[in-house]
């Protein structure tokens, strides 16, 4: 085994002075929320299932009502199509995502890896906008539906009245307060609310089926309502056309993949390579969630279509946004109905907690790494405060109306599922080119067909309910705008995460160049003729003491990344030295970083005097530009953060 080469000591990177006020210190304390995904603990898949379930199963609180409003008597048929798409579309997609994204990054990370450079970054930013729509509307819609259940409860209504909007805001505030404090008991609480919720729903639905069995006229009336819409062909066509409005019944799969780090695998998973035990267990989790939810959706759509009158489930009706709760009160009385309401409110509230946790782990994973967000985004309390403010704005805009938010929710869910389907199809397409067998090619074609189904569903949802894509577009625009501003501001940071030597000779020569022993001279080309010409020029016009250390920076092809890992090679060239740096994403930032590591006597920087605006754009996008001015600006910014404990190098600006 080859000897591991030593690394150079890293320079701490900071983008702002620490907060001076008590409030500022409180906001920037604790770091990002990693308890749910990086706690190091693992659990059997059937326990982690409930963490996914609070997001997925909680849609029973409003999905049957939305289905009735959208499809009326044919809602059971439209729901059946939804179940088929779930079993043969969403489930296979996320089973493949689990195989390729077993660290919990999800489909967005898959697309980032498949699409490199700025194309991949912009695609990820757009998907983050749709993900923000999904998670934010999950929080606001779930809180609004919880408030609806509360104010419709006969015991709470005299106390709460019709104040759905302020109650929703209070629930969101409680959600934010929990995460400001920190949240660690996720799995236990999820099981405590999800299991009773499913049991109570099963009781109500079984009683509803018994009610239909004992009153055959209900089934007869439903069949007559279907007959008015035409034959079975017309019914299936109508159901296929309306099922996109029911698409939010597929939410939860992205959460199912994101919780993979919590799923226990097999002992052999620790040997390296893909953790096959974790992948298999996660697939069981996804399949179990899909089967449970499919059964509940089919049963609920059938029972509610036959037992809930149209005037009750439409906006303003007694069952609006809560059709199963309506049946619970009607069939079992207010005591049982109130128990159902309490458990429903709990799971809806915790579905918002699941969405909040998703945002707190998704945003810091991408934006700060892209350099497209200020560093405070990685701090839990600061980000929770921003998300709470966004939730309040969305809630006020929609007046805490569950039905009005359904379109936006479905848009976010469908966009993520479409991106996941495309990511899987692309990944299998790449595998088919590297494998002799045609299995990967056939599977790729299948997932392209599934992508077509989700594309149709998303397009139909956008056309019929454009508010969802408008909200997503606003989120995307906000993310891109904040990202560009942040990247511009953070462009003058020392953007290096680590430095390693290329060989043992470079490691040995390092001590001979560190600490006021050399004069650093960056060169665009490191040929012998270029070094000789620059050395002669410097010796002629400047009184230089000590050897010259020429430094040449080799940039990566993909310079859209914000942070880089450098490798340095040092060699003696007559009386001078040559330092070759590879793996960089920015010339100026790399030279500034190396200068701080080397602590030279002086730095000789060449000015090109090209158009400064064009140079600035080249610097932001490709790491090139007016290197001399940028190195000086980066060093000045860094020196403002560090104490004046030594003599700074002399900086000379030379015309090239």
C-alpha cells in the first residue's frame, strides 16, 4: 500500500465577523438541523416508516375531500388510477433512487451528478424552488387543515369560532418554536401519532363500508350517478383527465428516500460500497408505505363518494377539507369524532414538522456549497425564522384555504417526481451504454414512459391550477436572485477546503518555502521561457531578496463549484522554485489562499488592463478575470477577519 501523503494545514474560512449582540449570538448558535439524518443511530425500517408516514399518511386528512371536489362521483375511479401510478410509477422510481442515492440526498442529488457545470447547478436551483413549494405548502396546508378540523369540532367551535387564519398562524408559530429549540425525538413521536391515526381511519372506513352494505340504495345511487357520465370508456377517460388533481396523494416518497441514513442495514454494509442491506430495507419501507396508503385511498374515496353529500364537501360545507372527520362525527358521535380530530390535528401538525426538517436539511446541503447563500443559512435558528416568515406570507395569501393550496402542493410534488423519473431514466441510459445486456436499456425506456405520465400530470395541473407553478416560479426566482447576490458577495472568500501534496518531494520542499522565505510570482504559463522572462523583469526593476517562487494554477473543467480541493507540486528550477497547483476553481482565490499558507516576502501580480466588467463576469462564472486586483481584494478581506499578528507580504502590481 502506498504511503499517504501529508496535507497542508487548512486556513479557517469565515464570511462575516461573529455577531456582537445577544440576539445575534442566539440566532447563530447550534448549527443546521442534522439530528434527523446524521445522528449516527439506525432503526429497523418498520420504525422509520412512520417518519415517512406522517408526511404521506397525513394527506388522508384532506385528500379525499379534494378528490370529491375535483371528481365527484368518479373520485373512486380517479383514485384507482392514482394508485396504479403510485404502484407502477412512483414506487419503482424511488426504489431506483434509493439504490443510487443511499446517503439520503434524493433525486435532486442524482440530477446534480448527471448534469455537471452550471447546467446542473441551474437545474438544481429550479428543483429547489419546486421542493420549496412542496415543503412550504406541506407546512401551510397541513396547518390550515388542522385548524379546519379544530374549528369544526363541536366542542372547540364555541371557543375558536371561525378564526381559521389566526389559528393556522399559531400552529405554524408552534412548529417554528419547536425547531428553534431543537427537535430530536422524531421517530418515537411519528409512530405515536401515525399508528393511532391509521387505526382510527380504518375504524371509520370499515364502519362506512358496513353502512354501504346495509343500505344497498347508496350503491345504486352511485351507479346511477356514474351512468349519467356515460359508459365505462367515458368514465375511464374522465377519470384519467381528472386524476392529476389528485396527485398530492403521492406525496411522501422523497421523504422516504431522505430518511435512508436512519434505516438499519446488515453488518456487511460496513465493509464499503453500496449498503445493500439499507437499500433493501428502504425499498421495503417504500413498498409498505405505498401499499398502506393505496388501500386507505381506495377505501376512503369509495366510502366518502357514497356517504358524503355534495353540499357537505364543497367549499363552506360541513365536510369541506375534512370528509373522513365528518363521517367519524356522524357515525360514531362527537366523543369519538373529537378523538379523531385530535389525532388528525397532531399528525397534520407533525407533517409540517417533517417538511420543516426536510427544508432545514435540503437548503444547507446545496446553496452554501454552491456559494449561492450566505453562511447563516446553515444555522438552524436563522433558517427556521426565515421559513416561518415565508409560511405566514403564503398562509395569508391563500387565506388558510386547504382547497386553494392543493394545486400548489401538487405542482411541487409532481415536479420532484418528474425530476426523479428523468434522473432514473438518464442513469439507466448511461448504464445501458456500459453494459452488454439490454436490461438497463429496457428499464430506461420504461422510466422514460413513466416520465411522460408525470409530465402530462404536471402539465395538466399547471394548466388547470396555475397558482402552483406561479408560486414555484417565485421561489425559483428568489433562490436564483439570492444565489447570484450571495455568490457575488462570497466570491472574494478563500474558497479552498483542503490542500494535499502531489508527491513526497513537494512535501519535503514545503518547509523551505514557508515563512518569509520566498517571493511569490503567479504566471499564466509556467514554461521555462516565461519564468526566465518574468525573473529578468523583476530583478531589473525591483530590489528582491530571496528566491522567486513561480506559481501556476491549473483550473478544473467544471468551475461552477464554489469550493475546491487543491493538490500542489513543488520543484526546484535553478535558483528559483516552481509551485504547480491543480484542482482549482478560481485563479485569484487559489493564489490568495496559497499566499496565506506560504507567507511570502512579497507578491508580484500582473495587470492585464482588460475590460473590468467582462473580467468580473468571467471571475464569477469561470474563476478567471483580472487576477491581480482580485487577489488584492481577497487578501484585504481576509486580513480584516484575522488579527494583525505578523507582517503582511508586500504586493506589487505590474503591467503585463
